[in-house]
C-alpha cells in the first residue's frame, strides 16, 4: 500500500465521531475544524494541500494541490496527526452536523471515489483529495453540485460525513437511479452522473421538488443521505424568519405564549 494503513472505530448514532488508531509513525490527515480529541504522543501539524505523497516534490506542487481545494470550497490548509511515540495512539474526528460517518476503503472501491465537495472528514495520509469536473454543461449548471465535486484517490481509508440517515445502493450495469441532487453523498468511479428534467408544467411549477433530478447509472456503488445540509439550513432559516403557522390550533399566537415560544 502507498497510503498509511490505519484502524478505526465509529461511535454514536445521530452525532457520530470516528476514532483512528495510529501505530508508531502513522499519520492521519483531516479537514481543519474536524478535530475532537487525541492521546498524548500525537503531533499535530498544518500543511498545504492534502498531504498525499505526490505533493512531496516541491512547494509549487503543494500550492497547486491547495489551490484545487479552494475550488471545492475548502481551506488552503489541512491538518496532519502523526504518532511520534512508541505505542498505539488514538485521534478522533467529529461530524460537523447530525448524520452519519461513512468509512470508505479505497482499495476495495476501485481506488477512486467521487463525493460532495463538503463531505470529506479525514483519511489516512497519502490519500489524494482532489477535484472532479462535471464535463456536461447541463450537469454543471443544474446538477445541484455545480461543475466541481471532490475526488478521493488512493489505497487507504477515507471518511466522509452525510446528513441524516445514509443508505447504500449497488447499481447493476445499466441500472438507473433518479435522486434529488442534494441527496448524493458519494459514488464509485464506474457510476455515470447526469441530470434529467422533471417534466410537466404542474410538476415544475408546483411540485416543490425542483426542476431536475440527478440520474446515476451503474455499474457501481452509491451512498445517499436523507438530510442534505442545504435542506436543513433552509428549514432552520425559514423557521427563524417566518412567523409560525399554528396548524390545527384555535389558540394561534396565544398558544405560542403558553408553550414558551413567544410570538
């Protein structure tokens, strides 16, 4: 293997975290802000880019890697955690919002995964976190994720997070799955990603589900989330800025006062 080989455990239900076990000399790399806790004997360091081995050549290579990450909306920097002691040590990383953490063994998944541009959490050092351009104009403009998604490459473990419950589908060759664009978490490189017009004036204007589906065609594996962060954020925003409708309540605003929510 070219990547560091790490062991792990995932804890929790709705708010999960992953505990990575590092042997002496092993390193994990993570997004800035995902750190939760670590044992004494682990050294933390901030680096340009993703820390993959092909970035060890020169500063320009590291800068280009970091620049690619900016295109996916991430920071220029990532953080590495290296076990500098003589025994096994543990470092933990937490999911940023309610949902699930998905463990991806890239060696068993064709060494390449395409995922949402904000879903990466952490990985074994050596895993390359790059960008994947959507080649079709329609997919880029209307696919919900834009032209750019994240690409994880290597033969080590990588971890991504998703909102709500996560389900996994194995698509057979030619099998087509229609899905809300925001509900896609990740898929293997053999899956073809495109968009499809919902169709019908009533569906388009009054359906409330958007104008386009994402279509995923096998063969390959797909991970799907029930609660995209954009959907969660819009519900929270509407709740905070729009006066509540008292469905089925004869008290109306008075009911809000009685239950402690105010007007």
